């Protein structure tokens, strides 16, 4: 049976990496990497790996796993990061030649804040340095691997979401404008879809059906979530009043129409509903 299961190697067992390996079946010789501490309760092999330290590259198994790269950029400077990525890519080609496929978890931050509907095929010029770093990463990785890029919106799910923030009195993220989201279980499901479809799209936006400013979601939550009350809502800063919301939108038609991916949590309402 397991002969037909895909073999993956997850670089970075964070929120997404753990969800992916916990919720989906992979070949038993699949693996993941940790940096500071091993992940408890995972049946698959784990290797200690620091992307910032070339000496640790040897820790990666020499096999034909499909790589899923969840680690964010290391350097702050664009040129430094490009050089670092080129050195890693060249090392991988030389020393891990069978690992040719890589699914890269990027971000919708590669799209600028210009008010329009952004799809995967548009030319990009990110506003923020973080978006520029991500775009550069996408581009450099393509020089060394057969890459499929996933661009998620804000990733939320069990233990990391607005309900938890409100419960402990943390502020609402001060992102101006519409926030596009994706539940971590859906994101993991989309990764699996890409692993199973090497001929699938080279780039796909991973956002759900209803982008809303975080403040609107918080206002909805204090009305509808049994563990929250309206008093838990912090005061909304003037700069984030509804009239000031930029209307950048991220297109998800490739995900929903072309790939026919069915979201388990189409909006934050399903995703944040208490179980
Ligand atoms: N959170 C969001 O809303 C959002 C939105 C769009 C895109 N993204 C991006 O999507 C990706 C997956 O998200 P996530 O929520 O799963 O992220 P996450 O929980 O922060 O996981 C990232 C993983 O990368 C590891 N890592 C970081 N730097 C490393 C290094 N130099 N060498 C080796 N491992 C390293 C982390 O290990 P440690 O635990 O040791 O730090 C962690 O296991 C990330 O790149 C994230 O930036 C996130």
C-alpha cells in the first residue's frame, strides 16, 4: 500500500510542516527537519537542519523525496539572500541530485498593495522588503529545482488564530486593508495536491473565499464565539477605520477552478467555529 504514497521531505517543521505530516499519509521514508527541538509525536524521521549553516546541509537525506520548503528567508538583504540561495541550490544539485522537485511556500506579500485583483501571472513589484525577498527566493529556487510555488495568505488554525489573540488580550494585527487567509489544514491539503500533480501549475495563490480586515473578523468573533465577549475587543485605531481600507485582492480562481480544490474551511467563519 505505502508503495503508492508519495515521499516528501519537509524543510521546517513549523505550523504547516507539522500539520502536513500529522494529517496526511506519506511514504514511511518521508522526513522533516527541525532546528531547535524535535517535534513530539511524529512517526516519520526528523533531521536537525539549519538552512543558515552549510555544515548542516549534509543532514538532509540523499534520496528522491519531493521537497516542501517552509523556511522563511534567512538574510535581510536581497543580494546576500540570493547568493546564499545560489550556494545552497548548487550544493543540492551536486550532492542531492535526485531531489529535483521542490514546493516552495512563499506568500501573497509578493503582490503590491496597488488596488486591483492580482493573479499568479501578473508581473510583480512587491512594495515591502519582505515581499521582495520572497520574490527573489522564488526566482532563484527556479534556477536549481523544478519548483511549484504556493503563495498563502495569513495562515491560521488550531492554536494560532484571532480567537487565541483576543482571549489573551493581544492586539489585532495592524495590517491595513483586506487580509486574505487560509486555514493551515487547507494549506496542507493544497501542498498534497501539488505533490500528487507534478504537471500542475507552477504557481498558485492559496487564499480562501472571503478576505476581510482583521478588525471585521474580530468584531464578528466577539459576537459569535462562545468564549469571547464584546469587551474583549480592543479599540480600533483611527488609521484602520473601514474607510481607510485598501482594496487589494488576491485571485483564487486557479486554486478553485483550474485545480478544482475544495476548501474544507471556505471562510474564517467555518475555520474559527468552535468544535
Ligand atoms: N504565518 C502566516 O500568516 C504566513 C503567511 C504567508 C506565508 N507564510 C510563510 O509560510 C511558511 C510556512 O508558514 P508556517 O506558519 O508553517 O511557519 P512557521 O511555523 O514559522 O515554520 C517555519 C519553520 O522554519 C524553521 N526555520 C526557520 N528558520 C530556519 C533556518 N534558518 N533553518 C532551518 N529551519 C528554520 C522554523 O524552525 P524554528 O521553529 O526552529 O524557528 C519552523 O519550523 C513560512 O515561510 C512563513 O513565513 C506565513
